[in-house]
């Protein structure tokens, strides 16, 4: 080897160099240093031994010779073994180097492909995020009407006939154009994409799973939840099988499956998936990882939907604390979490705390995003709705107006957020007693929703219910009955008898009959609502408590006091256990329990809940809120009735004191 290198350095042919005797001797010494060293030591030992004991010189010579032979053999064996190991190591190194180079090339190719795929995904997400199906539907309807009118104009029809033709077309095209647009995307884009994915990427399961997940996400974004289930399930199944349950991609698919089921109102099926994703992300990624925080928020949102605000609050507060620590106070995720906690405090009736969080979210979004950003407008709308819920109508008005004007300008009149803001404005005006103005907003929301979504969409049915409630307030009971009956028929046919919106409409109809004094007609609706809510939502859900209260009020009106009191007492007891102290719903339930006890002439039992109800509602809703005023009226009625039974007990003075507060309110 040294010779070859030397020849290379001299730029000669390898076979042209000849070694001299001296060179060969040097090479031998260099390659056998250990053996020669041992031989030298043995030779010295032999000389010393022979000088020290001359008579044993022959024996010494034999011993030394044998030892020398053994050492030389051992040395040759060891050198051969070392050379073989070195050769193996060199060969392994060469193989490893080649494999490493191949792996590097494959990694680079895979990275390039992954980068290209991610870029394509981002591009597709950007394109679809800008695709507003409501706008597509409006454009498609307008295009059809305009083209049809162009044909009519070219046919020479008179202006009056053209006007009539346009009206006929507009009426004929009152279809679900948003649904039509979604169906177009499903049939012409997503369905072919799914077929192509299955055919072209059959041998690349992970890539197939990634593309299936992308399609599922886009279908979800368009609200096509049922259609998204198939690719979502396939993506999750592939990732579980190949990557395992704890891989980040698998956990992402588990989380998306939970979101899908939640939006399908399958909360019981969504819960174990959210729980699995959260537990694994805590264990694998840590508590402060953004994906873990997303799972914490998702679980909190699910618990809120299930009517478990206390459990939801614990998780949402954990998420917010980590968001603040990891991402800072101004991050969109932090602000969304702040807003969520505001909503939870509002659900719990802790309005001071809710106002603090809503205020922080709004102030930060104004500063960071500007006044007309979508998230800022959402916060403005939330704050207005929150004040409206408390009965602070004057404070709510400027915020509701700002949100509506901003949504109209930024998103247009046909966007769902704009339509929600329009409905909120109608509700605010209705609460202020400005019923004719409220009707204008309610009608606008209804007409646009019917135009965009069709008659059977959830938002359209919400508008029908809103108008029915408005007609009831206006005393237009026949029209209200028609609207509620229409909404109920469609809710039953579309969602079934156990859907929350169906039950809400059933409750509305019961209330309409009760307002007209039609107790016998109201009872089957109130009973159906309560029995179904007990079965579907559980006895402690807020909606179930509302139904207990309503049926109890009905029984009181029918003079069936024992049943009325039993329901009222159950509702109050469950509310005390499940709602936080001071929740205004508890105040409402206490007020109704008071009325029932007064009707039963159980005055001493009625006084404590009557006083508690007033204190609760005044603290939570304010002294002039109609619920607070009703609670004062209860105390006036209680003391007046009590005075008739005990004329000398001073109840008349108490009645007069409460009457003064009532007059002031």
C-alpha cells in the first residue's frame, strides 16, 4: 500500500516502481515491531542467562527458541485477526457510507416531495379558504336570473311583462343556493379527487392518508360533515395502522374526527376521541405544546356543549394560562381562549368575570388587528350580545350597531356573521319595545337566509322562530302560531324529534299556547320537551331545568299545585348543585317556586326563596331588569296575600316597602 501511494505521488505507473533491499528491510521492521521487540528482549535474556549460568546455556537456548517460536506464531495469528477485523470494518464503513449517501439522497427526495406536497396543500387551503359558498350561491342565482331576463328582453316583451317575469324567476329560484354550490364542489371537485387518491396512491398509504385528510378538512370547512366522514375515517385508520396511535399525524386525525362528530351533534362519540387526543398529546408533546392546547380547548368546548360549564372552565383556564406563557397575550390563540372563557363565565352567570374577559379580548383585538378585522368584529358582537343578555340595552346598542356595520362592510350582507348581527339587532330592538323596527331586521335576516340557504336550513328556521316570537309580542298570535308550526314541522323532518332546535321550537309552541291561556293545548308540548330533554340531555342540563320550570308554571295555572311544586323544587335543587352560586337562572327558578308556594298559601316557606331570588337577580341583571322587577312584584304579592291571613303581623308594611321599590324600578 505504501508503495502504491509512493508511486502515485511520483506520478508513475503502479507496476513500474521496484523496491530495494533496504526498503524491504525497513518495511519488515515497520510491520513487525512488536515481534522484533520481543525477540530482542528474549535475546538479551538469553545472553544474560548464559553469562549468569554457563553450564545451563544449552537448556536456556532451547527454552528461548521455543518461546520465540510461540511468540512469533501468536503474533502472526493476532496480526491476521486484526487485519481481518480491519478489513471488515473498512468494508462496513464503505457500505455504511454508500447507504448513508443513498439515504441522504432519498431523504432529500422525500423532503423535496414533502415540501412540494405541503406547498400544494397550503395553496389549496388558501384557495378554498377564500371560497365563500354563500357568495357562490348568490352569484349563481343572480347569473341565472340575469341570463333568463336577457332572453326575455330579446323576445320583445313589454316592460310590465318583463317585471312580472323577473318576479316569477325570483320566486322560482328561492332554492338552497348555498347547498347547490356545496353539492357542485362535492360532485365536481371532491368526489373525483377521492377516486384519484384511491387509484393513484394505493401503494403509498401515508401519502394517501395525508391527501384524504386534506379533502376531509376542506369538506368540513364547507359544512359537509356527513361527506367528510368517509375520508376522515380512512385517513385515521391508515395512520393508526402504520404510524401508531401516538404519532402526531395520527393524533391530528383523531382530533379532526372528534371535531367532525361534535359538529354532527354526536357528542357522546366525540368525547372519547377528544379525550384520547388530549391524553396522548400531554404525554407525547407536553402540556404546553400548541397541539395540546388545541386539544384542551376542544375538550372544554365539548363539555360546554354538554352543559358542563364547571368542567369546561377548568380546562379552558389551563389552556389560557399556557397560551399566555408560551405564545403571549396578543397571539390569536390566546385571544380566542380569552373569548371562550368570557363565554363560559356568561353561561355560569358570573357577569363581572365575563365582562372582564370579553373586554380584554376586544381591547387587544382592536389594538393588534384593528377595528374592522373579522376577529375584532366578532368580539364587538360578543360584547354586545353579552350586554344584551344582561338587559343592558343602552350599552349594548352601540356595540351591536358597530358589529353590524363592520360585518356589512367587510363580509357583505350575505355572510352568516352579518346575518347573525342583523338578528341580534332585531332582538335588541324587540327587547326595547321597538317592535316595528325589530321586524325590519328580523325580516331582512329571514329573506336573505331563505335566499341563500333555502327554507330548511338551521339559520332560516331560527329566523322563522324569531319572527314567531316577535308576532307573539305584537299580539299577532295567529301569525305566530303559523310560524312556529312551520318551524316545528321542518325541524322534525330534518333533524328528528330529539334535536335541540326541535325541542326549542316545541317549547316555543307550548309558551304560545300558555300565553293565550290554552293550558290543555300547551301541556303536550311542554311534556314532550321535558321528557325528551331528560332522556337526551340529562336531568341537570340547563335546557331540562327550563322545561321543568315551564311545565311547573303550566300545572300551577291548571291548579295542580302539588305537581307544580314538585317540579319547581326539583329544578331549584338541581340548579343549586349544577350551577355556580349566583347564576341568574337560579334566581328565575326561585321566583317561579315562590309563586307556586304563594298560590298554595305556604307563605312562610315562600319568603326565603322570594328574597333570595330578588337579591340574585338584582346583583346579576341589575335593579331595572324585567326579571328583577318581577321578583319585586312577587314580594309585593307575597306580603299582601300573607297580610290577608295574618292581618296584625305587619305584612302590609312589608308590602308597602316593596311596592315603593317596585314603583322606583
